[in-house]
């Protein structure tokens, strides 16, 4: 049995390493879909800490994604140099912050904002907590959209462009590379970087789940009053969950900014936050394999359905808009899955165990 698991693990690892090379033969657009899927996996893993482990419904998680992206955009683009002469004098060759500095800064900034969000919501639960976090996400987006006057910090709705690509040990991921006769496109290089980050994040989340902190989060999720009676400091545990989850969003946002080369407030709308929550719920709340599966499906499905919506639009002589038809197909798929699998595609065997035990 153990040998079978090792064989399956090795086959999965080889498949993930070879995947971008196979997708390249069909076009870089397919590799780009895989890249975005990995970024959403990273986001979903962070939200799973808040929603899956601690049981705190967060509808404003995209705000941390935006904070990470803008931190990277400001520290690795000409925007601050062009706006503030003092910064231009300090960095005459331009502000090109390396990856090793900007990613921890993005994670720290997102974590601080996560704690700031968690502090005033400690007494809130359920729908009330969801409304407050939703408002926080919209506040961040509105701020980013309006911080171009009187001092131009975020460049408002125009966004920040000319963001530096990731440079890793002298390797510029924005340019294609040839190795052993195999050509790796830029999107394929980003794929391997994102895959490495996802693997590290999965290990961190798994260790958190098995730790005393993870057990405390799950106790709060199942019954907060009982957890408090057992001596768990629910306030600190909730703040830690918000902060830890936000750091994942900050790192993912920084990678998104480097990958896209351009960011604007439109990329961080409420719909994006709802989709991230849907990924966690659809896959299986609190279960790492389920969360990864839900993130991959919901991030890749809209792009794959582009090739289905087009022919269906042609069949109706163009009377149905392709984008609306694609959203309809996604909604129908989600409804069908949740009706057939109400606890998610791959639910945790432990999640909701206390509730199941109370059933007659």
C-alpha cells in the first residue's frame, strides 16, 4: 500500500513537471490557464485557513490579493520614480526591488491588513462577519481606484504598468529559455515558480493542520463556546487565522503582478472574491486535496468553456452573448455539483463531525 502511494506520488510529480511542455504544443494560452490555476490554488489555500480551519466566513479575501499585487507593482515599476522626485534621486537606476525583498514585504503588508480586518470582527459570526469582510474588500478596491489624487500613489483606474518580471538567480522569467534543446516559454517558467510556491504552501498548510494551532482553529470552527471553555484563546487564534490567511493572498498577489506586468483595481472585484470562496466550498471546506481540486476546476473551467460557448453562440445565430452563455454554463455546473455533492467534491472526513454526531 505504501509503495503504491509512492508510485502514484512520483507519477503525479512527473505529470506536473511535464504538463507545461505538453500544453506549449497547443499554444501558450493553455500554459497561461495553468499558471492562473496555480495562483488561484495559492489563494484558495490561504482562504482555507480562515474558512476551512477556523470557520470564519471571509468574502473580502480578494483585498489581500490586491494589496500584494500593488506592493509588488509599486516596488518593481517606474511609477514611484516618475511620481516622486525624491525617490528618483535615491534610486537613479530605477526602483527594481528583487523578489527576495518584495515578496516578504507583500506578505507582511497583507498579514497586517488581515489582522486589522480581524480585530473589529472578533464578536461577529456568520452573516454579519460575511457582510463586514465583504465591505472591507470593497473599501480596499475603492481606495486603490481613488488614490491618484491629490498624490498619485496607485495611478487610480489607469493601473500600474511596466512591472518588472521575476528574476530568479539571474534568470529572467519574462524571456524564453532554451535548455538541452527544449525551449521553455516565459509562461512555462512562471508555471514552475508557481508550482514550487504551491508545494511549499501545501506543506505549510498541512503542518498547520496537524499542529496545536490548527487543532485550536478546528475546535473554534466546530464550537467556539466549548473551545473557549477549554482554555483556548479564541481572540488570538482568530487574529492569527486572519493574518496567516492574508499572507498567502499577499504572496499570490505579488506573483500575479509580476506575471501580468500590469495591475488595475478592475482585477480585484467582488466577483473574484466570491469565486475564491466558491473554490474552497466546491472542493471541500478544510480539506487540502479538495481545495486544490476546486481551485483548479473553477479557475480553468471558465477558460475551457470559451471553446464551448463559441459554437453554441453560432448555433443560435449570435442571439446569445458568448460571455453570458459561459457564465450560465459555469453556474449550472456549480449548482449540479453542489446538489450532488453538498459537502464538496472531495470533503474532509473530519469536517462537520460534531454536527453529524447530533443527527438522530
